[in-house]
């Protein structure tokens, strides 16, 4: 129950009001109980003065019969003070019902006195008329004060209880009205199905809750984008795998049904090439999924020339089979990025260069630190002497599953889209230009430099494969 925000607000408000109210009641009780010298003294003085002023001038001449009739006034049950009227200090003219028969102030001196009457503490005030023969004594016992105080506290508590209940009801209603927008929001979310990622309404929400819901909406937008990307990826992957798998099945059936060894061998070679392409497509799809899940929190300092050297050496055998001349030019340079993602970027660039360069061609790979006017940068460059990409097609080669028309080697169309995705992740810029020997393609990836160049940053040249 206390997990409810509305219940917490009502309880907190009522608790604060109860504490303040309780402190006020305690202070009032203390003030009333301890104010005999102040509030009580003023009341005693005022009552005695009024009684003296109300007495007739010949009050001292009253007969004994009249005196007996007035000695004890009628008990109305409403007396708050006890008083006596004495004549000559010896004769009690009359008194209030709760006043004793003996003097409240035995010395008959005008003024205040705190004494004991019938074993009870009293506060008494005495005042005489102008002749000095008639004296009025007004007093109140502490017992009467305590009784009145208890009565006052009881009535105050009952009143406070009723007001407290009414206040609790009013606060509950007000809090419910104020949080009505949150209640509607909860109901709206509860009615949604699991994949409904539309933004939550915020127009009726309090300003304290609105930023939280807006943050949720931002998260829902990211989730919607991620789900859309995932759907597109699954659809594209299924489409791309369907064609090579159908071709593999056809070649396998041809090799199984033919009786010509030459034809069977050709079918098996085609089958092997199809398996190789399907394997590469699967690897690129896995790389794509891995890159999509990479977070910016995984960035560290990376010596870019290290993964470049390792990956280029991995392609040394493939380059030798095609009699390609591969030149490697490296210099120590540091970037901030994800090591695995950078490896995927370099591998796809080198793989494209080796795959599309005809036998006897050239491939150059370099990684260097370059100073700039506003900021330094690290440039990774992969160039080849292959067929290249027409200038009007260079912007589209970064689209996922896009292939340049007329390309002899059918690729998957994923490699360069992965390169563009990883480059954006690292804040890098990609530049396409003409490659080697007046043809081919040159891809430059400019990374923001991290740190200063080392004294041994001069590029070093390597020849990995010869024609």
C-alpha cells in the first residue's frame, strides 16, 4: 500500500499536519497551565474589580436575614472562579458555590497571593472598596484549572479528529485529481500489446513526471529503431541466403544425377564455390549483427597499425594465388575505438581489394598519422588496380546489399555498408577516389587522432606478396 505514490503523498501531508497541530496543542496546554501570573491574574483582577463596582454602597448594612439568604449563591454549574465578599474582615456577606466558608486570603490584604486552601493550591486576588470595609476575594484552585484544561484538551482533540478526517478526505481527493494523468498513463500502457512502441502521452502529466516519461519515450524510439533494424536485417539475410542455397541444391542434385565424371566435377567445383560464397556471406551477416550490438562504452585506445598488419598478412595466401603485389605502409598511430569493430572494417576493405583486383594487379594498404589545420587525424587507405566504381555509383556502394551493376565477382553487398557503419561509430570520414594505375578504387578512412605522434611515427614499407 505504501508503494503507491498517492498514498505516500497523503500520509506525508497528514503526518506533517498532525505533527504541527500536536505541537500547537502542546504549546497551548503549556501556556494555559503555566500562565497563572499572566492570563489568570488578569482574569482574577478583572472579576474582583467588577464585583466591587457592582456592589451597592450600603452593602455593609445588610441585615442578618438578607445576609443568610445571599451567603451562598445558587449553583449554576458554570462557575469558573470562586469568590467571597467580606465586610470588616470578619463577616462573610456571600460567596460562590465552590468557595469555602473561611477566607481565601486570611490576611485580608489587597493583592495577589498563592496559598493553600483546604489542602489545595489556590491563586487568589483581593480588592477592597473605597471605604476599606468591604473586600472581594476571587480565586481559583489548581484543581479547577486542571479540570478546565482537560476539558479544553478533550474538546480540542475531538475537533481536531473531525477536522483531520475531513482533511484526509480532501487531501486524498486533491491528490487523486492531481495524479489523474499518471493513472491514465498507467491504464494506457496496460492496454498496449507487447510490441507497441509508440510514444506515451505527456500533455496531462505533472512537470515532475513529464521528464521521466519523455525519457521513456526516447528509449521507446531507440527500441523501435533497433527492432526495425533487426526486422530489416532478418528480411535481407533471408533474401540473400535463399538464392545461394537454391543454387547449391541445384548443383548438388546435378552432381548426384549425372553419370559424366567431367560434368559431375564441374558441378562439384561450382558447389564448392557456392559454399565458399555462402560461408563468406554468413560471416558478414554475423559481423553486421556484432557491429549493430557494439556500444560506445566499449571504446579504448587502439594502435590501428596492429590490426592492419595482422589482417593484411591473413590475405597473403589469397594474394599470392592471384599473383597480386601487395604493398603495406604502416606508421604508429593511435585511435580511440573498438578493436573488434576496427578489425571488421579493415578486413572488409582488404577483402574487397583482393577479391576484385584481377590477377597480376596491385593492392596498397597504408596507415599513417596526418597533421591537419584544425585537428590531427589518422588515415587508413586501401587502394587497388581493379575495375573500380563509377563516380556516380560511389555514394550508393555503402547501402546495405547494394551491388555495382556489371561486377564480375558477385558480392553480398554487405562489406562496404559495414565499413560505413563502423566509421560512423568511430566518428570517422570515408573518402572514395580513383585507385592505382589510373583505375581501381581507393578508400580512405580518416579517424580522429588520439594522442600525439611518437618519435618513431615515420611510415615503414613492406612487400607481402609478389607477382
